[in-house]
């Protein structure tokens, strides 16, 4: 297998765009070559098969959607509070909006995993690691709330992001920022209904 990291990243980015625009059925090694603007057969030189490509796409999506250390460090200078949690959730939504293709590709992988047991196992490991990291970040950062609250925030934000990116008119009559503020207050135990 070839080891040019820039070319590999370009191919993975191409695969993300194909998934986002055409769905998992449109994801072929040839389609990735075309989207990445490389000669035919290039993807085959980097990935043994489609399954290997899909597994590495998940890692590339994580790289693309993970905030920079400087951004997190700047945000975490604030005193732990429901407001800080809301800020972190709004930043999360902002990253998803800025890289809509990555989020949509991840949704396609979720759907594909319902039909492919090997991908289901890989995706389950991937999301379990992500959720565990989110819980640790929250609790280790001294943010208000408990493990269950973090899991509920995760579930609520997944739903909010899905609707925001796929049917934005559904949430248009509501202030998403205010919804996130209220979500953070209630699930950290600092809101009126906590």
C-alpha cells in the first residue's frame, strides 16, 4: 500500500464527499478517484477494499470534526458552568455546520452499518470511544452534571444536529441557541426543572 499521507487524506476527503452527496451505494473506489481528482486506480493503491476505506473514513471524519487544542483550551478557561457547557455544545453544532459533508457521511455510515455487520461492529467501537471521551472530558473538566446528563446531552445533540443539517426548516421557528442554553441548564442540574 502507498504511504503518501497527503494523497491518502485527499482520497479519504473524496470518499467523505461521495458519501455525503451520493450515499453509501455511490461510494466506489472509482468514484473516490474521480472526486479526489486522481488517476483511476489510485484509491486501490491505498486501500485494499471498500471495507478498509470505510473504516479509515471514520477516522478521517473524526480528524476533520475534532476542534483544535487551542480552541478547546481557550474555551475551557471559563469557569465550569451550564453556560460553558452551552458554549461547548454551540461550538459542536458550529463545527458540524461548517463541515456538513463529514456529518452527512457519518450518517451514511450509520445507515450502511445496519446492513453490514462488520461495519456495525467498527462503528459501534468508534462511537463508544467517542462517547466515552466526551464523558471523560466533561467530568474531568469539572463541568456541572453527571454521566447520565452527558449521555442525554449527546443524544439530544445528535437529534438536533440531524434535524439542523437535514430539515433545517423544522427548527427555523425556534432559536437553536436558546434551545441549547436550556438543554445545558436542565441536563447539568442548574435549570429551573432540574
